[in-house]
């Protein structure tokens, strides 16, 4: 979850003063949506909740 967390945290500096662009807003919304998918998927839910997941495990688990 390293990269997804970074994507989400990276917008904080542009929130005050509010200078969030539509492109950056879309990027962070996509990261949040992907994080929500990982958290709700039965194969990755417990890894996510225990904080033991990483990007490679998630990609391998949810890839078709």
C-alpha cells in the first residue's frame, strides 16, 4: 500500500491554501477507489486490515 498511501498523502499540501487541481483530485480519488477495492476484496481484506499487504501481493491476488 506504499504507493497508494503516498498518492493520498501527497494532496495534503495543496489543501491549504486550496490549490487542488482537477487532475490531482481525480488522481487521489482513483487511489482511494483502488484502496477501497483492496479493502473489500475477500482475498486481500485481512492482509489490508492487518497491515501486511504490499503492492505486489495485491496485484497478484486481484489480477485476472
